[in-house]
């Protein structure tokens, strides 16, 4: 499912990141713990070069905990330019988040810490991945707008924490050419506006994946008959269970798909991850 969605502010944000990054000590890259590879923007990887990086797996309370631990080990074992540390954060322990981020940033910028200078960090990531939520948590008050739709932040913002550390927040940016399985995961997770996605296609992708990796959670949540073995049958089953019917008893697949997609996003299906470190990544998705 090719996606054509690259607002003008994203191009401006890319240039702003490239210009400001050399003056920063640490890059804080926020990733979606449910899909860390799909939510890792290759443009940001290119811009980072050898800058020390803290990879923050957000929304980990929604992700499969075993796979989240595997992803943390994977990122820290990768050979890359510049030191990388990875951590998983939840939205329910803000004090722990503040302490861990501050401590790790000092580790990644030892020269600044040794000279008693404040660490200068930049927060980056794709849309709707949790950057603004992270900054509000670190600031202990709401300083940036938060929403459940992508592209909430439109311009660069600079804030100073109580410990003196400075954070620059930037709009979430995607990359101009998108397609393949990773894009379906991004659409399912909400990184791409619902207005530009084909709900039925994304929902069929989700149903097929959940049948393969999390069949018990899927069937238990919607009380589905275990004889429903295909993605289409699952969507039809959800539609009948939830009353998504048109005249003549025909299932409205769009409405059924909407229910499945939002159940995943809200975490009501259970703790689900859309990819594992060992999953193959097609060449088109890694460039």
C-alpha cells in the first residue's frame, strides 16, 4: 500500500534538524515499542552519523514485553557509528522516566557532565510516536501539545529541564518514499493519518498478522469462532459481533476494520508487537 503523505513542514523540519544537530550532545530517538524497526526513520539515521544516541521505546506498556526486551538487546548490540543505549519506557512511571533519561544522557555526554555543563539533547522521531509526551513528562508539566493523531507538532521547540538539560523538540518526520509491510505497520499504529489510508487493507493486514502471532488474544477479545481462519473471515466475524451490517445483512468491512484497528491502538487486544528483531526486512524498507 504505497502512501503519498509528506507535508511541507516535514521537509522544513528535516533541514532544521540537520542544521541544529551538530550543536547537540545527544540525540533522543523515540521509537514505537510495538514496531521499533518500522518507526526508525532512515533519514534520521543518516543525519545522526556518529552522534551518541538514546533510543527510547515508547508505549512499551502496549507492546509484547518479551519482544521489547529483545529489541533493547538488539539495538545495543548493533554495530553503529556513535554509542547507542536503548531503554523501554511506559507512561505510568514518570519519575523513573525522568531519572533514567537524565542519567543516560550524562553517560552519553561525559565531557559535558565532567565540566559541569548542561547536556544539550534533541528529541526526534516519526509522527505520533510519543515525543511530546516524553518532553511533558521530563518537564513535569504540559509544555507541548499532545494528540492521538500524527503531525501535532509543527515547529521546533526548545525547553529547559529542572536539572538544566535542554531539549529541542521537532515535528515528527517520515520519509518521502514509503511502501511495503513497514508502511502497513505504521498505518496500523497511527503514524499516518487515517484520511490517507485504506482502512480495509490495513485491517486485513492486522487480522492476518494477529491470526499468525496472537490468535488467542484476537479470538478472546472479539469472542470469535475458532473456525474463522482467514483475515476476511475474521473481519466479517468482528462485523457481525459488533453490528457492522448494511442492508441485507452484509458486513460493512470498513466499520469492522475501524473497530479492529482502534482495539490494537488502545491496547484492548492485549500487549502486541508487530515485529521482532529477527523478522526479515525487505530491501525497499531499509533504505
